[in-house]
């Protein structure tokens, strides 16, 4: 809740867009708390922040946990922040219990998971995993044309080095951001993997013209074409059950004047599906719908694929560690694939990975009203701690408080 004060907005939400001053303040607060908990803190070439708690054998690959501190423009207090705070809480609990682990523990805050200011999402974790080049990350620009690298330097988090080191296991705690756990009365989601997704930027170009004097059959209306694409994307999202979803979340019109026929539209399209074959069929359907809308409206369409991310099955042993943790805590749990994307999906390409979900009210997220109960959040944190200790190996320091 103290972290949620950083970038707090009306409606109980948080706005900490990646690499803004609010993001910097959230990072600074997290780093301070980690140092106070005895961790060493460093950050890499794309600003991923790693807080390291020494283990008995520093040569062992660390067991890592974390998530992200950046949010959507209308973000909630828990998306990302929960996983980072849960990791910090595990460190604090180990300190209080006098538990020393064999392998080091690291808590990470990945840069720009949301991809809302700088697209695509999960840039920090993808760069760490070697799935996106450092140049591509540093060179990406926001809607104002500001470069990622300059903004990262401006907030003081442009460090050295990037990835290239082994991770023993990665666990991420996160709110489900969907309705399943709450509706089925389960406290813990044992996440077995993440669905695949494609992100696109679409530019539709027609002709700006006078709204009053241009006959209806002489128009090349870019917004009419965009409306047809929005309708088609929604239809495609419902045509590939179970699991398919498709969304247009961003759309801007030019010249955006009430008495000018829109000459240009730029818009986002995203599709997701747990099965890569079905997602490929959705991709083909999107391309066909765009071509149809362009032909019908005599428009030029430029479709640019921003992200093509396959489905990611998680590591069976790590999933088992989460499942055993839920059982040991006597918590009702449900095995599920994540609908939302997470840094764990990128990290699962290079390290054994699993996630712990807890319910959120009404399944609502990416919304100021996002909320979760302290009891559920604490339960998820205990399951996270058990899963991490199962992989890190632990011993109570002699003479320490039990
Ligand atoms: O888009 C996602 O799934 C994530 O919340 N950034
Ligand atoms: Mn998230
Ligand atoms: Mn999110």
C-alpha cells in the first residue's frame, strides 16, 4: 500500500508508466526496502532491478522471483507490484526466521512489462532472456518520440550488462486478472503456462476531405475502414474457442476534426490463444479482414507485427513445487493457463519457471478498481516462499529464532 501511493490516481488506482518519474520513485522505494532487508541491489542495461540475498553457496544459480513495477495508464495497485512485494516479503520472512538458503535468492523488478508507453510488452525480461536486442529496446520510442534509452538514463537506471547468467528457477506471484479463481472458489492458481499472442500496429490511409461537400460515394474514409476492422477483430476473437481473445485497445484519428472526413487512422490489434496453431489461423483471419476493409474503402493499409510470442508451457518441476506449496498450506488450488502475459513467459524460455496466481475482485484488472484481499495475497506469498525454498535448499541458521 505504501508503494501504491507512488503514482496514486483517483479510483484507488496507480499510474506509473515505464521510465516516468513515478516509475523511478517506485524503483527507488523498492531498492531502499531491499537494501534495508540486507540485499545488494544492482540494475542492468535495460534497467531491470535485481535485489540479491546471499546463499551459502554463491556460485549456485540464484532462485529468482519478481514481476514489474510499471503499470497501465489506469493501472491497479496489484498488477505487477504484488509479485515484486511478495518477493521482498519472502526475503524479509527468511530474515525473520533465520533461514539461510543454499542458493542465492534474487527479487527482480523487470522494466516495462506493460508495453503501453513503449511497445511491445515485457521488454526488460525479453532482453534479459535474449529474445529482444539491446539496441531494439533502447531505440524504441513512445508516442512523443522519446527514446527508451534516453528515458532510462534520465531516471538514473541505465546500468551495465544484460542477462548471460544462469537462473536456477524463476517463480512469479501475480493476481489472476480474470474471474476464474474467484468464481470457482480457489485461493491459488497453479499456473502451468501462458498463452501465445500477436500484437500489430495498423495504419489505414484514405483521404481527408470536407464533411459537407464530399458525396458519400466519393469518400475514402479511414475511420469507416477502422470500424470494420474493429468489428472483424471482435468476431475473430469469438470464433476460436476455447481461449481465443482479440482486442483493439488503441485508435487515433487524423485530422480528428468533426467536419473533416478522417484521412488516417492508426490503431492497435492484438490476438491471443493457448494453441499456436489456432493463433496462426486467427492471424490469417486478421490479415484478411484488414485487406477486405482496405479494399471496400479504397484505403491503403499498413499492418506491422510488433510481437509474435508463442505459447509458453512452464517447467513441470516448478509447477509441482507450486502445487506442493498450495497443498502444504491447505489451500484450494486450480491448475490453469495464464490469459495475461507476464515476464515469466519470457524467462520460461531460459530457466525453469512457474507462477502463483491469487484471485482479484470480479476478475477485474487494468482498471483503477483492481483489488485483492490481504488474506489471499498472504496465502499466495506463503506458497511462493515454499516453492522457492524447495528449489533454493534451506537450513535454519544455528541458534537463530525458530
Ligand atoms: O498484456 C498483458 O497481458 C500484460 O498485462 N502486459
Ligand atoms: Mn502484470
Ligand atoms: Mn498488466
